[in-house]
C-alpha cells in the first residue's frame, strides 16, 4: 500500500493507476531476483515462490500422545509442480534444526539446512516439473494449543510454519491429506471428511479424505475429549464437537447452533448465487478460545462461551451468537473460496464476513433491529481507534508475513463494514451484489487483491470509486461535522453542514446520512449527500425554526457529529431506539473531544436514562458508557460524591424496569461500579445464597463473575473464590478461576509474583485468561500497587506480538491501560515512545490507541 497525498481528483486517478502499474512491474521484477534468506515470510520470497511452484499437495501424519508434555512425531510429503529454479527453495519452518529428523527430495536423502526459519532445498535436488519432498520432523507445539486432554491447530496468519514445514503464504493454495493418530476415546475434526478409522489398543488412527484447496492458514484440525453431535443442514451432514457439560446450556444451545449455521448457509448461497463451496460443514466449541471464531472450512473453531448460552442470556448475547456464526460462515465464500493474495488485504475477508453477517441479521431479525445493532456494534468501536493518535487506515502496508498479526484490529472489523455499507448505498444494492458475484465467480478457489475487486465494482458503478477509495480505504481518521443556521424571523433561511478532518491534511469523506428537525407535534427528516466540505440543505429553507435538530438520525453517517444541547430535555423521548442510540454515541464522542459535555454532566444525563430507556441494546450502550465515564473520567477523589447516587440509581432502575434482560443489564452495571459497604454486603448475600434479585436470572457464570467482583473489592481476607471454585462442575472453568486467583489476591507480593510469571511464554498460553487477569490486576482500585508494572508490560510487547496470537498485543494493552487516568501512567507511555524512536510502527499505533482515553483524561480532568 502506498499512502497518497492528493490535491485533485484527476491527479488521484492517474497516481492510482501509476501505483497499480508500478506494483505489477515490481512483482514481475521479483520473479527472477535472488531472495534473501531471512526470518518470516518476506514479500519478495512470496512473489518468487508463487512464480515457480504450483499444484501443491501436502500429506501429513501426526502422532499425538495422551500426555501434552510428550513431543508430537510427524511425517509429511509435499508434492508440487515447478519451473526451473535459479536458487534454493525455501520451506518455512520456525523451529530449531533438531526438530527436523530427515529430508528426502525426489527419492534422495539430502542434508538438513535450516537457516533463519527456513528449510533450504538446494536447486540441484529439484527439477522442472513434478517434485516431491518427504520430511520426518517433530511438530511445533505452540500453535497446536495443547491442553491436558485436547488440542486445536490455529495457524492464522503465519503460524502453520511453526508446526510443520510448508509454503506459508496465502496465494499458494494446496490440498491437505491428513492422518491423525490420537489416544483412543478422543474425537477428531479436520477440514476434510473422515475416510476411515482404526483402533489399535490405546491409539486410534483417523484417515481423512483430501481437503479442498486451502491456504495454509486455513488448514486445521482438533482432537480431544469432546462430545460429538451430528445433524443435517440442507443436504449435508454437519458435525459439532464441544466440551460443555451443563445439561441446561446443551439443551438450550445445540439445536440453535445448527439452526444458525443452516440459516447463514441458505442466505449466502442465495445472495452469492454460489453453492456452499466446501465438502463438509463442521465446527467445534473450544473453552477460552483466543478469538470469537476462526473460519477453517469443515472445522470452524468457536469460543465455547459464545455458543453455549443459558436461559438468562440477554437478547444482545443471542444476536451476538447468531452474528458470530454468520460471520464465520460468510468466510466460506469471503476469504476461504476467494482469498487475499497477501495479508495486506486481510481486511477484505473480514469486512465481507462482518458485512454479510449483518445482512443475515437483518433478514432474520428485521431492519429496525439490524440498523440499531449495526450502529452499536461498529461505530463506537471504530471511533475508538480512528480518533486516536495511532489511527491506521483500513488497508496497510505489509513487508513480511511475520508482522501480519499487527494488521488485525477494530478498523478492519468495524470501520470497514461502515465503509462497505456506504459503498453499497453509493452503487445501489443490485449493482453492488452483481459486482460481488462477478468477483467471487472469477476468483473462485484462487486469490485476489483489493485492486481486483475495486476494478470489478467500478464497472458496476456510476461513480469514480478510485477517488472514494483513497479517503475511505487508504487513509485513517474521521471527519468532524459542524452546522450553521441562518434564520429569517421564525423561518430557516439557510442550514449549512460542514466537514473537516479531525486531524491531518484536508480531505473529504463522501457519504450519505440524514438530519431530523423536531417540532412540538412532528418531525422532518432531510437527506444529506455530503460530497464536499460544505453542503447547504435547500430542503430546509422556509421551514419553521425547530425545537432541536438530531444529526445522523439514520445512523448511516461516520464522523463526529454535533449535539444540539436543546435535545437534552427530550433525549429519552426521541421516537425510535436508533435515534436515541445515535444521540447517545454523539454525546459520548463529543465529551471525549471536549465539546458540549463535561464528564460529570454526561454521567448525570446518562444516569437519568437508565430508568426511561426500555430498549435492551440501548440500555446496554448507556450502562457501558456510565461505567467508562465513572472509572476513567471521574477523579478518584470525586467518585465518592457520585458513588452512592449511582449505586442507588442503578439498583432502583433495576427494580423499576420490567423486562428480565433489562434487569440483568442493570444488575451487571451495579456490580461493575459498586464500592460501598452496603452494596458489597448486598451482593455478597446474593452470591452466598445464590438468590438473584427478583426478575433477574443468574447462572453459574454470573455467580463466578460476581465472586470475582467481590474478591476484587473486598478489604478483608475471604475464601470466596475457593468456595466458588468448589461450586463449579466444569473442569475447564475451574482451571480458569484457579488461574485468575493470584491476580485478585489481597497480598501485593502474590500479585507481583503473578505479574512476574507472565514474562514466561508458557504462562501466557491461555490468552483469554491472561487478559481477564490483567483487567483485575490493573483495576482502578488496585492501581496504586499495579502502576509499577506498566514499564515492564511495554517492554514485553514485542515478544507478545512474536509469540501470541493476532489479537493478543491489542488485548494486552487494552486490559492494562483501559482504566488509567493519572499523569504518571500517561508519562510512562510518552517516555517509552520517546526512548524507542524506531519502535515497530504498528505496535506504536496499537499503544497509542490503547492509551487514548488515558491521554484524554489528562485534558478533561484538568479543565
């Protein structure tokens, strides 16, 4: 990606064409160039290998022992077609040389040469045409996520090379013929269908049929002590593995999970006009999985707690489960069938997965629910990055695949769907759909770039998408909108809306949204087509002066919109949930920007709404903002003045609300903010007797969460966590609680020792556990003793990126810095960046993103 600075549409268009042309030329020049042997998978290496090898077939055999401490012995055969080589062929394998036992090339044993994470095959052993490389090796462990009685392979984005030698780049798709030898009694699932199995005493051998064509990051399998259930989805037999043992959750969830997959597949087959593109449907629920889900064809991996819900699950959680399943299912077409050529376009598969999942939600749950969910799911999270000093564009540069994990983040998952929705509106739904169908058919089972897609879409559009693409895709940031009324008596003479970038060079975000003028007995909505820095709404001329105006009333616009303070007295009486949500989001974003509201003012305003707001999703949004403002933007000395009032308001609202889900949301908010002795005793009694407040449904997970909150805020020695551990019947959840206990200890030395333990990679294996523990360790009530961890936490960040999964650096930083507000913590961040001027720019951005509220607190609390 080239970050362009343009001064005219014409110049932009020709520079875009020049960039595409130069990129193609550079690609051609790389083909014959000698490629340096260096760590990772460099772009020159990827280009060279793609130019000389094709038709790849992996045959893999893993012997998995029952004890996770024992090594996994493995063999593989790689066959491929090749053009003549002018240099050694590099196979990616990120392990030490002793992991490779034997290498045979075209029937001849060759020396093992492992340099800079690459197994070198000298060109004299290879020839034009068909080649075969056979390797005996010990499999790497980290990306196999080995637990006591189960494991799962997770190779995105470049982790396949840590387990077995391969060509670990997305544009060298291959087929995988897999054999797994596992302890008898273990269940298995992989990309291909099971061919047969043979039990030989303590070991069962599973042979799988050859997979469909996959990139290496999509090859996967799992094995372990799972329960197994199968159902028919359409005309396919689908298989589901899980470790959940709560009968109520199983009964309430299993059929719903199959139904959600069936609904998603049916919608996507119809929308894309392409049948389900892989040989099987299969999925597995994994305890404390690193992500929400991962889209391996035939073996989709999900976080177990996202699939298995109890009868107290809120509407928001039910929708989230459906959306998650739809997201991973959409990947079968977007990412798996057509895959990005290089990981700089990883956002393409994620934007379409989210975008199509939202479309499925719209069909299943109605347009009104969809519009509200889309706004709440995407806008606040995208703003949380785009308003920061570390804002990044949707499309980013990537020189080496080992840095691909740093491309993942909330911009590609949340700003990109907003961008795509604006693009669909710009092109028209039918033209957009036709363009996407053409793209999928043209590049099926192949790889494509964003330029390939935009070229197709441009043929289906009346608008020049290259200029639109420059600002929305290739540049970071968001616009700030302002307005001006000119009145002639009681009539509007002129209503003007302007936009300018929040930071950086002048630029325009072409987009469409609405504004609504409210009167005593009616309201009037006006469409806005924001194609320039300023637009005059001629439709408003001659209208009566409104009581107030709501900007972005349809929730479509992206940016920092004004808040008309005359709206305050009528805020909770706005006619529909979407309008209220867009007003809540604008008010919060303006508070952060130092406009219209001070934190205490907004805390008071939002507290007033928790009784009046009846929509469940809006209530969750409001209570989330209340918690953030209370802990991050109210000084500790001032919290006491707010505390009793806020605790009382939340408890009272919980009693007044009638919907069970609303009551549960308010109970959770009360649990989040409580500090007083009275509230602590109230919650302790609820936990001790497992007697929820009237109308609130609490399950085991809720009581565990409550126990953790009580332990965090207790000033006396208590065995509450041990008692809660004894109540838990699921072994995976028991282990999680045991891991968290030291982070909540009343003993500072024990918390210090826990933090020290995180410096060892093996103690960070369960990343979801680590993130939860860090949240407790750095809670505002513990910061006087935890702030000393901040410098070392930053020193660990580069290692966290090298050894962790793709979201771990972001989650690590978020859990650490999200609740700090003091000058000393801000200075730690600033000093770290000053003393590391050449720091990895993508990690630098993630640090600035995580510290944004901390920096803003310095301004907001000192004004």
